[in-house]
């Protein structure tokens, strides 16, 4: 399991995720108080410890993430305004969670897709949003 802090965004991206999160690592290591779970496959392991937002989607060519990005933007922004960091995760930390973080960066900083993708990839080199999500990110910018 790897955690990649993206400090400017107050976001931590996690992956891969076959086992539960260690209960103390996100909160103690990274000051995480909010978790954005972008999976259909993984439950919320610590609902009493963290504030969760669930986006229950699969990583496939039919999934519409675009319709969730205003909500994820609001969630991350509210958490940051409270002084909390947000752990964004999917199953592998490569496509769904990366797409959500890229969409957030585009809106929060008025960045185009190329700049946001480059920034997030510099922080977490393994990201690779699927082609469907890239198309949606192009629409979002």
C-alpha cells in the first residue's frame, strides 16, 4: 500500500487497496479527516473515524465520473476549509481517484487538463486515467 501526499491540494491518494487501511496511518501520518472513496468494490472500513463521501463507480468505459465532479469538488473544498486533508482512493490509485484529483485541481486552480495531469503525475507517477475519464476531463476543462 502506498500513500502519495499532494500537499498543495491537501489531498492524499492511496493505492493499491486490496486490504483495509491501517486505522491510524491516514489520520496520524497525514492529518486526514475525510475520505473520498471512488469505488464500488471497497467498503468504508472506519466510518466512525473519518467523514466519507462515496462515489460508487467502476473503472470502465461506461462510467460517468463527470456528473460527480461538482460534488467531489465541494467535498474536498469543505474539508480543506475545515483544515482537514482528504484521502482519495479507488482500488489501485491509478484511474478513478486520479481523475477526481485532476478534476479538482482543474477547477480549484483554473488549470487546463494538461497542467493538472502533469502536476498530479509528478506527485504520483503511476496514474493513468482510462480513456473514458480523459475524455470527460477534456469536457470538464
